[in-house]
C-alpha cells in the first residue's frame, strides 16, 4: 500500500509517499481503508520534531491521527462495527497515529460511524478539533446560557467548532480573526467580530466569563485582562504550557487559567457524529489536497491562516 513516511524530523518535504506492507490487525482492532486524513497543527509539529509528542514517534514513521474511511477487516473480538461501515475518528492518540496511508489500524473505541450526509473529507476534518473544542467549552470552561466568551482564532480548526458549541450552550460569543473571515464567523453564530489586525480586543471587551485562546504569548496575556474576577481561560498550544508570565497575570486578575490536553472519548466522538448528522454543527473544510501533495497540506496548516480545516484525500 501507499503511505506517507518520514525518515527524520524536519520540513514538510520529509513526507515521502512510499510502498509499504499493509498493516495487520489483532483481535481487538479494525483495519480501515482510509478515504481522507485531516491535518492538524500537532501533525506538523510532530513532523518537525518540535512537539513533546515527537518523542513517542519511532522513525521511520507514518503520521496521522484524524481519518475517515471504510472498514476493511475486523478483529475477532470487535463488536459494533462491520466490514463496509463508513467510520471516522482520531486513531492512536495520544500514541502514534498511522493515518497517512491507504490502510490504517484503529481501536474501535476511537471511532464513530460517519454520518451518511457528510463527506469523508468533512468527517476526517472533525475528530481532533471537534473533541478539543467540545472539551474546552463543556468540560473546562463549562459555558452556560448568557455567559460571554472570547474565542481567539475563531476561524481556525478548533475555533470555528468552539464558536458553534458555545452558541449551542446559549453563550454570547466574541470571535477574533482577520477581516477576510468576518462574514464566515458571523455565519456560524459569532455575535461580535473583532479584526485582530486592526483593533485591540482588550480595549473593546471586558468583564467576560471565559476565554478560549489558541495562540498563547501576548494574545493570552491580553486575553486574561478581558476576564471578570473569577473568570476562566483555557490556552491550547501546549508549547506555551505553564508560561510564568501568564500564570502571574492570572493570579493578578483573579482568574483561573489551564492548558488542557485533548483526550479521546468514545461518547464524545459519537455525540459529535450525531451533531454533524443533525446539522447542529458544521465542520468547514478550507482546502483538500491529493495524497501526493501531503507536504503542501502540511505547509498550508503551517501558514496559520486557514479557515476551518485542511484535509488530504487518500483513497
Ligand atoms: N491542547 C490540545 O489538546 C490542542 C488540541 C488542538 C489544537 N491545539 C493547538 O491549538 C492551536 C490552534 O489549533 P487550530 O487547529 O485551531 O489552528 P489553525 O486552524 O491553524 O488556526 C488558524 C487560524 O488562526 C487564526 N489566527 C492567526 N493568528 C491570529 C491572531 N493573532 N489572532 C486571532 N486569530 C489568529 C487565523 O485567522 P486569520 O486567517 O483570519 O488570521 C486562522 O483562521 C494550535 O497551536 C494547536 O496545536 C491544542
């Protein structure tokens, strides 16, 4: 089968499409004929060798966690999934993924049936950002009706789903992006749009209940000043975890700050599937690349200015 392999950590060009043997499953696993793979910032950081998770990767490696596809084979002890089922999920996380390949092995606990009315590309785009946004809004920030939340990078992969989950809970949502994304953000429910390139958000909003920050550093410091005392903030980039300046500012403002790590959850991936099927949320796919162009898909994510998600079509 064809797979995208890295032999060493480095630039996107390290991703080479090669012929490798088809993986084998054990009794508890399923084999997926991969239709599409979603590309996340974490994929690019692991490939570059700059993520803490790079340490768990044994080279040469096939990367890739977010996939959609069709079940090709099931282990003897697998229940709930059959050959021919269309599925999606975040496979392997937080261990190594193996999704950049024509066939991938998965633990069925990490999968949900693909909604019949969304494409394989949309399904592959959803798992990591869906779980991250869902957990940030519902587990960490516990957003309830009437609360005001500032979502940084609201047009990004995590941001655009966080906006929709916060709106489902009845929140007033302030979202930042550049002007090209204003219409998009309003279309998914943002109540107040702030163009971060032209305006200082901290001079516009204050007394907020919650902040979801996808940036860290200066954006996080300024975001903390927008919270009311007792407000809560989550910051997603793990490279900024435990930033002493942010911790000291959080103390000064009397707010709670955490750096949560996305975790896989069978109930939540199935809930996300249900919400996608019922059109309660929509995952927006910005760019689709063919498998041979996977390095370009990584480069697109590394620009940090994509709207929604980047996906690679594999089979
Ligand atoms: N802790 C975890 O478990 C976890 C899970 C998932 C993701 N993450 C991390 O969270 C971060 C975001 O992930 P993502 O997938 O959402 O990223 P992404 O899709 O690549 O984000 C792109 C978006 O960022 C916006 N942006 C860039 N600079 C901005 C700024 N200064 N202010 C506001 N918006 C800005 C861009 O909007 P414009 O184009 O309009 O500028 C673009 O829409 C990454 O660092 C990722 O590694 C962590």
